């Protein structure tokens, strides 16, 4: 395992101390590991969602509109809220 030494602002350190006192985590190590694990999972989920949107866009085919038309439509106040062109 790798060791890190960190300095935290007092309000954050106090919060972590309260969480540990509540029994939410057995140690600071467990707390930090949980935070990092959640960050990793969040990023993976966001990447998967983005990949899905990109795949969906690619499968929708080519547009007959030019870039100028697309940008003008995007700025249009009458544009549908769903983003469907």
C-alpha cells in the first residue's frame, strides 16, 4: 500500500471526524477509499452515458443541414425543449 499525508481545512477534518464517530466508516483510510471508489464509479457511469449518446448520434445518420443551420437552430427560441431537430 502507498501512504499519503494530507492537510485538510478544519471544517472538512471536523466533518470526517464526525462521520468516523458515527461509525459510518472504520477509519480515515476507509472513508477516503470509499470517496475515491465513488468518484471512479461516477466517472465510469458518465463515460458510459456519453458513449451511449455518441453511439445514438452516430446511428441517427447524416443531417441534410449545414453547420450554420444547426447552430442557428440551437440558438432559436422556438427550438423544441427535447433538442429534436
